[in-house]
C-alpha cells in the first residue's frame, strides 16, 4: 500500500512539474525578451540576450507610463476601499439580522458572482448619473461587480464570530455602528487582508471594462497602456515585453508581501464556514 502511495506521489509530482514549466516558460520568455534588441526579441525564446538593453525600460517609461501608473493606483485603491468597506458592513448586517428579507437579499447579492458585465446598460446608467468616462465612475462599477464575492467571504467570517461577543458589547454600550467598528471589525483582519489583495489584483489587471468606460487616454490604466503600446510597437517585442514586466511588478510586490495573509484568510474562512 505504501509503495502504491509513493508511486502515485511521484506521478503527481511529475505532473505538477510539467504544469510549472508551462507557467514559468512564458514568464521567463517575457522577462528575458525585455532586455533584448528588437531583432533578438522577435524570436520569443528564453535564450539570454547577447547584449543587455536596459534602455528598453527607459523607452517605455517615456510613453505616458507614469500617468497610467497613477491612474491605476488611484482606481485600484479607491475601488478596494469601497468594495471592502461596503461588503463588510453588508455582510455584518445580513448575518446578524438573519431575517427572511436578509436571507433573500444575500441570495440576490451572491447571484452577482455569476452575472456578466453588460457594457451598454452600464454606459447608459453612468451617462444618466453624469459620471461616464470618469475614474470615479469606473470605481463604482468595480464596486458593484466585486461586492458579491467579497460580501460572501465576509459573511462566512462573521458567521464564525460568536453572538455572545455582540451581547457583551451591547451591555457595555457599543450599539449600532460602534458594535461593528469596535468589536467585529478588528476580528475581520484576515478577511480584510484576503479580500483586499484579491480585489486589488482583479482591479489592477482588468482590461475590458476600462476600455469601455474610459473615454480619454489620459485616464487609461496600465493594462490599457499595454494594449495601446502594443498597437504602436507591435513589431518591437522587446519594448512590449518591457512594458508587460513593468505593469506586473506592483501586483507581484503586493502579492509577495500579502501572501501569508491571503493563505491564512482563506484557511480561516474555510474552517469557520
């Protein structure tokens, strides 16, 4: 039996290594191509460059990269703040009230996880409100799209918090929003870290929605700048790869520092659920 288990583990290990190579190869190809000349980069291989061209990154930085970076930072941070804050309040209200209306509301909200993004109705709604083409309007759309999943995660965490804490806090005078801010919110730090990082990566990497909702290149995010950059330099793969690397760096840094909170938050949510 033990021999069979060892054989299965080795087979599984080989399969995982194959999948790792499939993932690592294109990443390494992009990284190395970003330091090559235009002619070398056109082969799209993982060979080392004959000469390292660090000026590729300077060329990318000169093409409105900083403005797109600032747009992405503003949109991502504002969207994450709105999503996490509203989802935490909504999850607390739904779980602690636990009425028939709240249960129905929870089901309606979670349906938003599978609801697709509809461009035309969204554009018409934003035009009527007067925020179409603005970064704030884009943040509102992100909030509506990602709140269902985030609310579901917060609800799972809050269900694991004993109601006795609420009763003790109420006896001490913590009522309403004070109960949430002083008692529940500190206990939600794993969920806040998990949902915050996940939503940040989703918002940061989104391409389709800003393409529909931002009508000025001055407001474009970094993924849109890559799309535009590829249109201008479709044959200069060295510059395109350098642009992709620069766009990916902030997400990699955020995930590297917050990885342990994401894993612990997911694990805690699964145990409490």
